[in-house]
């Protein structure tokens, strides 16, 4: 769990070809998170996905407020 991020949803991961893994997700960001901090969050998440899961390309989208449905957050 990361301070300032309350959840993650709209998670998609797929293989573009035999060697390339893509990942995208929406991050639920708390209202008091500075926009300047988002780059650090993006980098930490991208580094983790690449290192631990072999993901080649990561797309993350920050959203204010909670998700409308099931949120996932595990680490």
C-alpha cells in the first residue's frame, strides 16, 4: 500500500506478442496528494511491475476519489 493512493481499479494486463507484456490501471488518489508526487508514484509502481512481473509497458491514470465498484490493492 502506498500513502496517498486509496485503491486501484480498471486493471488490464495482456501480452502484445510472445515477449511483450502490457499493463494499465486507474489509481484512486487521495484529494490532498500533490500532482508533483504522482510522478514518483508512477515510477515506483512501474519499477515494481517490471522487476517483479516482467511487465514491459505500464500506463497508469490517476483519479480523485474512490472507485465506483470493486477496488483492488495488494502488495
